[in-house]
């Protein structure tokens, strides 16, 4: 069963609610070209069902076998596997590698806290001691047995949390794996236009919760946007209610100043990691002048990606949607210094 990182918790919850014990296996370290990145997970139910992947198929069978031993009373374990070059080639890698995997039972209290945090759009770190296999959940301000705040190990964990990076931290002979459980990424689009439809089709596989804001109920319909959350409010009110955070991206596509400009003011006043607006260079300049006249600062205006999307020469609607999503991913993974107002590296 395929499962992405954002649905792991829901799968585990469903299995627990059906009376199953659940184990989770997590990739905690890799060497050379491991098939899966740090933090990749495989869920195993007591009845043999499994979801997710830790190796692309190379070692899943061995991990599932180890989980069956866990359910029979065995301890949590740190598993180490070498992926041969031949096996790696079968899953699309140029050469083999090595992975370490922590396998433990996912208890209901820990699962409940992770689900509560996700649904409340807060971030937690799951800390795993790679020697004792002890696990705890941590966030700034919470006490920690595994990483006391006044010690170097605690400071390293805090930095990993701030960087939103799954990683091993090592201090004074201790090895902790820090796995971040962040709120789902959100892509909020202003304007229920055709480009929005195409963008919505692309956004799902990349883990974005897709939200369309448009007070025009004839435009924002479930028939046109079957997989989106529809908000039929004026953008400034809608964005205030949604509570934009640093896991949110806002894209303004309506080409109607009555909708676009209040949305931009609201987005620029938030912590969202991306703000993009459709329109030519001339449109962008005129819009910036109007927003500046309303009191929006130059530093805030420099956050707007507009004309929107990476400059890939996009002409068709699907191409423009790809360019927009690529720019959002770039802003998330490889943030650049703010642009000065009026400059652009994007297609119109």
C-alpha cells in the first residue's frame, strides 16, 4: 500500500481503531545512495498489513519479519541493512548503499499526541535514542529527558527543530534521531479560475492541502474542484480565519483587484513562506504602487513572486501551473534572498 508522509498517522489511527497493534519502522541513517531519505517510514499492522516504504522494496520483507517478532514480545530494535548494487539497480539507483532503521511499536498515547499536533497545525519532534530505543515527543518549551535544554545535545536538537531537518545528533557519546512532524503544507489559491484547477491537480502528489478562496460560488464549485477545500468568503476574511503560517503558500490568480489585493495584504502580513501573484510586469508595477499607497512596505512588497512562476518559457495553462509549483517548491527547499520591488525571474 502506497502512503505518503502526511498520511502515515491517519493510516496508523485507522488500524489502531480496528483493534490492531501497529509497529513503525523509520530510516534514521543512510550511506551512499540509499533508496529512501531519512525519516521514511513503513507501518506494519499485527495482522500483516503494511504501508509505506523504507527501501523501495529491497528490505521491506525483512523489516516486516522483524515486526512480527516485536509483536510476539521482542524489544524495539535498531536494524542495519546493506542494499546491494544489484538490488539498488532494480529500484532505480546507480549503486547500492546502507541504511539503519529503528523499529518499535507505535503506542496509542504517542500517536494521539502526534495527531492532535497535526490537526492543531503545530510541529513536534519525535526523539529516538538509538541505543536505548526510548522515544519522546518534544517542542521548544517542553521538558526533555533525552535532550535536556541546558546541554549540548539539547541545543543540537533545538537547532534541528528550527531547521526542520530529520537528522541524527551526536554529543557526548549519545545518538538521537530527530524526526520532525510538521503541520501539512497548504497551498491557498485566490480565484477559482481554470489555472487553479490545473494547479490543484498537480499539488496533491506533492503533499499540499489545496484550498481555493473565492466568494463567487458559481466559480468555486465542488464539480470544478473535487479535491479542494472551498472557502466562499472575501480573501482578507478567509486568510485571517485560516491563520497562515510558515507551512502555507498563497497564490493570487483571480486577476480581479478586488480579490487579489486584499489577499496580498493579508498574505504579506503573515508568516507564509511564499506569496505569488499572476500578471505581467506592467500589472505587477501598478499593483505594487497601489499597495504601497495603502501602506505596504517595500520589504513586504519584495516578497511577492510576480510575474509568477519560474522562468521556463511557459505558455500553456499546464506549463504555467508547473512553473508556479516549481517556484513554490524552490521557495520551500531553497529560499533565496528577497527580490527588490519590480524585478522578476519568472514567466508572466
